[in-house]
C-alpha cells in the first residue's frame, strides 16, 4: 500500500515539476516588454532641437493692458517675446544666437534647479485664472520629438498653487540671463493699467 502512496506522490511531483519547467521556458522565449519608459535627462537634449521656455504671465486685466514675457532657449537661438493681450499679439521679439556648448551648460543648470520637478498629488493642474491678481509662471520642455517627454509645469506668485516643484527664483534668473540686456529690454513692460 505504501508503494502506491509513494508512487502517487512521485507522480504528482513530476507533474508539478513539468508544469514549472514549461512556465519557465515560455517566459524566457516571450518577447520582453518594458513597463517603464526611459526618461531622458534634461542635459541630454543639448544636441537636439528641443527647447525650454519660461513664461511670466501678468495679473488678469483687460486685453489691451495684459502683458506676458516669454523666454525660449534652444541649441541655436534664445529669444525674448513681449506679448500683449490674451491671443499672443507680439509687441517685441528679440533673438540672440546660441550654441550647443552654451545650451548644454544652461540645461545642466536648469536640471540642478529642478526645472522638470513636479509636485505629487496636485488636484488642480490647470493654471487658467489662478492667482488672478498676481503672476502665473509656466515651465516648458518642448519639441523633444515625443509627447511623453514634452512637459509643461506651472506655479504662481500666490503661495502653494501649481505643479512646479523646482527652485522658481533660480530658474527665472537663469532664463533672464540668457537674454543680453534683459532689464533694459523689459523696462517698459507695465503689468497693470493705470488707475
């Protein structure tokens, strides 16, 4: 009788072992799929046509009085755009040559300042109308060639609002320093209409 019991146990063990071998064989021959996407580091874009942009949007007021300052930096060019109203009417555009070495150092500095750092668990991700009497700031990584890599974050001059988790002061200063004569070029920008 015990021979039958031992035989049944050995038979069950062999079936179990065979199933495990079959599972292992099919797993190793199956095509590997990645569940995580590789995120490119900001400095890796220095040799590409990707651009970074910092936008300072003024207090919410009339279309005629509203102003926005936008700085866009890429491998070959940096530009400053002073915009009137809410439909992107450019009042002044200033372009400056750039090069890959300069762009790489700039991207490293932005990376160290948390340019693409995002707050976790933010309920309101839309900056429209936020901080109406103050400023809204947007931080964009654009033209990477992948919508998964392109990124837009925002913050405001009102405490705690936004998705941006980096160092606002450092990022704003770094962008302004990419524009020669920034202070002079923007000195006539008035953020609110006269009362």
